[in-house]
C-alpha cells in the first residue's frame, strides 16, 4: 500500500508551505528519514525526511507551488512498485507566458475567495478559531488592506485563509469595494493612479529571473515591519580591547570544550544582561497595550546564500558563556544546512544582526516584528582614538540600536546602549 507524503505543519502558526525543491525524482528509491524535498514557510526553510522507505511513485505538487499543511504532496510505494507516468505538460504553457494583462486579471478574480458579505456563520467556537487562524503574513496583508479575515472563505485546512487566498482577494479588487467609504471635509478631485513604469526599457540588455521564495518572504516581512513601527536609530562606539584580551586568553580553553569564543558570544552575553536591566527592550505592542516578555529569547541573524534567517536562543539569560557559544554555533550551523525546526525560529524577543562580518562599519537593520528593538553590530577595526588625552590604537566597533519609537524614546535607547557599552568595555572575566 502506498504511503502518502503530506505537507508538514512546521509550527503552530504555520498554515501553508512552498515546495522549493524535490531532492528525489519519481522512480528513485528512498529510505525512511532520507531527505525527500525542501520546503519554505513563513518561518523556516527545511529539508523534509521521507515518512517511509520504498520508491517515489508520484509527485503531486510541483516545485514553487504553495499548498496548505497536511495536503498530500507525493506517494511512496513498496520497492519494485511501478512509478506513475509523468503528467503531460499543459498545452497552454506557451500561451500563458504571453497572455495579455486582461486575461491574467480575469484569472485572479476567478481564483479569489468568496466576496466579503455578511459574517461567516461558524458551527461552534472551535470551528470559529480554526477558520480565523492564519499566518502573520496573512494577518498583516489583511490589516494593510482593511480586510476582515473572518468574512473570507479560505481554501486552507478547516477554511483557514492562506496567503494565496488573501492576495487573490486583494488583486480581485473586492477588498477596495468592501472597504468603508472615507468622507473628507473638503471635496477632493480624484486622479487616476499612474500606471506602474517598467524598470527596464524594451530592448534593454537585462536578465530576468523569478524571485526566490525566501527572498519574497523577507521582502514581505520587511515592508510590513516598516509600515508597523516608526524606526529610529542610535549608534555608540565601543572599545573591544578588553574583549580581545579575554578572548585570546580563553580561546584555547573553549576550543577544547568544542566551542568557538566569538565576538558575537560576548555581545550576546552583554546584551541579555542589559535587556534584563531595561525591560522595555524585550517587549511588544498589542494595540494600546505593552506586552513585557519575561523570557529573553535572543535571535541571532544568520546570512545564507538565498537570504537571512534568525534562529532563536531560548532563555538566553539563563545560559553561561559556554552555553551561549554552543547555542550560536549549533543554530547557525543547522541554519546553513537547513536542519532547523520551526520552533527554533519563532518566539524571539530581541534580535542581534552582524553586518560587520562582511566589512560594514555599521548597519541600520529593520526590526523583526513583533519585537520593538534590534541591535546591529559593525566590523571590529583598529582605529586611532584618544584615551586620557593620549593617542592610542584600539579595536573599535559601532553598535546601532534600531527601535520602535512608539515605545522607546531616544533617551531610553541611549541608556540601553551606554549600559551595553560599559558591560563590553569592562567585561568581567569571571563571566567567561
């Protein structure tokens, strides 16, 4: 009997996933727990292991397609069982690529969920919760366009509204029709919005390729964050001489314990202690309420070839330096090999990103929602500085704090950065 392979639910808030790559082809033999395909969700990219051993009989979801969790994406049969014939290519592929805009628009309208009308009737409270539950991206898009998700009939599990549902609904124009009219005090002459100008001229020597799944999701999250939080930045210069001294002294000891004693570990340790001192940096805004997080879950941004991912060190303030070093090393290594679990990139309360490893003097990072602050770390470079009226050469680094001005003022950000600077410049060797 064939084994059905389903789109896994990589975390409680994940409603759908995109097949990025099939690692096996139809007809290939596969062992249980051997990587079968790669997915991308709102939270994580991951390789999904095979639920059984045998032969890959059929692939039902193509690369690049997004489907709800628990959808059947493939079938695995017993060894020796004949694979299903590959489906014939669609006859209209060539026509689709050259279809006029009007045809594409009609297709989008047809695919849109039911128009907004009276609120959807739910069978019971459980049904209501399932139907209204959606991913953060879907909720942000709905909020941006003034759409009540409860009034949409989603195509996801238990009627959940997926990202495709909400985008189709927006493109159909029904969201605009459903939005309440805005009455201005003075009449305004409406002007038609100018048509979007193509970024390249006909005949121009360009190369065009589709944006990757991760790149698209990063773009959506960053635009959403900028629309949500009024970003303000403060920068402080920090002398890393004390850090260098301790690092050289303890480096071999940490390597013997299987850990790398990096600048990032020192910064992470000093940061969590500073966060404990200033709880406003470890919070979120919910309407008119401020949610102060008791747990310090520290996100450490990791650069990948196709984008950026932020694994989270949970309860980072409860770890010593060796524990922080091991956590950073483990999470960053598994992020690069796509072995992270969904819950390891969720629940962050404060983020550190380090553009300095690529030579940037400093960075102005965008806040990871629903957090209210993010620390950017610049490169550590030897610079000429004045110390006690004497010229010296010291390893210096710029730290920038990006913060949500709805909650954090410049004075508070200054106190946070000064405390962090003091901890780094007077780092206690006993912490190491």
